[in-house]
C-alpha cells in the first residue's frame, strides 16, 4: 500500500501549488447539500430540502469535510484514484516482480500527474474524477477479475457503486459500456472469452445503483426517479442550438406550454437559459419550472421531428468540438463562488482568496498545451500498438482499450448533445488515453524482454537436451558391448 500512498501524493501537486483544493461553482452545492440530506436520512428531519446536485456524492464527501475543510476530500480522491490505477498496472504487469511494478506504477502516475489533467481533477471538489475511476473499475471487474483477491473485488465494486451514483453521466456511460461488452461477448470476441461473469457483475452494480437512486429520490422528493432535483438541460441545449427556438416561435401560438411565456425572448446560450438573472429558468416560478420539466421530452421530440437535419448537424458540430476540447480552462475565478463559499465552508473565503485560482494565476494555459501534445502522441501509440497486441494475443490490455477508447468518445457525445460544450467534460476523462498508451508501452516492453530472456535460454536448453541424449546413447551402447 506504500506505492498507493506515494501515487496519491504525486497527484496532489495542483492543490499544493494553488494553496487550496480547486473549486467550481457546483462545488458549493456539493459541499452544502451533505448536512441537510444527512439530517433528513439519519435524524428523520423534515423533508422538503432540494439538493442541487448528486445526493450520493454530497453524502459521500460529508464525513471528509463536515463543512470545515476540503483537504480531506482531495485526499480521498487521490487515494481512490491511486488504488484503482495501481490495480490496473499490477494486472497488466503480472510477469514482473513486485518492486519493478511499483516503480513502473509511480513513474506512470508521476508522468500522468504532470502532463495531463489527472492531478487537476483529483484536486477538484467535484465528482468528475470518479468517472474515469469507474471505467477503470469496470475493466478490473471484467478483464482482470482473476488478478484481484476476494476483498479487492469487493472494494473495487464499492468504489464503482459510489462513482456510478455520483453523476448521471457516469451511470449512463456505465450502461453503455455494459451493453458494448455484452455485444462483444455475443460476438465471441477473443478478449471476452470467459468474461461473462464479470459483465454480469457490472450489470448487477448498475441495477443496484439505479434502484438506490430511485429509492433515495422517492424518499426525499416523493417520486422515484433516476435524477432528483434536475434542470431542463435538454431544453436549454436545443434552444441554444436553434431548432428548439424556431419550433417554439412558430408553434407557441397553438401550444400551452410553460416555456411559451418566454418564446419572444429566448436566450442564445444554454448558460443564459439556465443561470442568467432574469433568464428563463431563474425567473420562472416553481410551478412553471415543474411544467417545463414535464414538457421537456415532448418539446425535444417535436423539435427533432420538425428539424431533423438541422438538429443533427448542430449536435454533431457540438460533438466534434467537445471531442477535441479538453483544456484546463475551468479553474478560473468566479465571483458567485467567492461570495458563497462561506455558506458551505464557514471561514474558508479568506483562505480561498489567497489562492492562485482566486487570483487567476494558475498555469492552465501551459498545462493545457502540454496535455494537447501528450494526448496526440498517446493516440498515435494506441493506433500503432493495438495491432501488435492483437498479434501477441494480449487480450487483457485489449479489453482495457476496448473500454477506454469508446468511453472517451461517448463522453464527448453524451455531454455535448445532452448538456453543453465545456472543456471540463472531456478534460476529466482524457487522461485515460495517455494512461492506456503508457500501459501499452509497458506491456510491449515486458513482452520484448520476455522474448529476449527466452531466446537467451534456448542454447542452454538445447545443450542440456543434447547431453541427455548422449548419455542415453552411451547407456544403450555400453551393455551391448559387454
């Protein structure tokens, strides 16, 4: 476990450089929602509190801050992430002794922390880092199950449960990965040989998390649902894209939808729709907001039927932009966050205002450029390395790549089409590409070394075999002469 702790420490440098964990406006909600939710669930307090974000993440981090300090949250992130990466590296380097594996793990984590977004999102008070942790956990449970002890399997499954419940996109992508693996299993893809038990285990975790989400939301809000106090992200997206605005402007005269009250002043961006003072969502009454949520899917379906080509073109443009948009641009100052931080962490504003983030002095431009080059090089390594791994029948690492590459692509599609184009969404998972490239290089290195050792031992083996044959001949001839 010393390697796991050392790896976790390597990931914490952005928070140390900043002088405080990295924050985002949503962080205030996650920090502030935990105590009221715990009071309702554990002390049977009065219901009616509406959590703005994932209740499971807010409750999960509550014991690590108690509205006092955020440092233990990033320590938790670092330890969980380091532990899962350690298990992944160990599963693919089983041919080496423990000491080289630990060294390779620390070198790999150190390079990822310095050249990708890994360390930044570990130090971020958001559930974003748990997405990649979840996808690596799925790999472990499906393709590396035999490398885990029974206790390790339970720990990884528990991590996967919390990570899956901590954000709606994590659950969506986990479902997609499970369907993909099930399809590959039916096709008898060689890396999926005898992996059915692992896929079934992941499916069971998905069902458990979905049931827990519905039970919790049913208890808190009186209506079982996968999403609790959600916002109309889809409505905001299609209105900002254009087709939704066109449809409302042309049909609101015959419709009685709540959003039609703003048909003549619909904003051009999804942020203005949801968050701007005087915008549609912020100025709507509670009753109008509930109506908009109920009318969201009818609006989306009607818009797609009316403008299928225009909406498809705009969605694909958003997808292409998000796929290549993974800079570290969201670690910037925010006035609302600065004014509200004391409500979640009393007394933290003074400390936060002294940080590089609050002063706009984090080196995000430099590290965004570094990450761009590293991801590009890593993609080339993956493209060149996968055929070699196939020829060498390295099924386990091919399984890891079969999860990571589709997840990175699907993450860009889901977030940009269903929510908005934001560098944060893709940056939180893009470090999985350099991780996969590093694992491929390590595996090829191990394979080449094993072949060289085998080649070096051939002459000795052949000599020993010849000696044994000579002895047998001598023994056979000896009695005949006698």
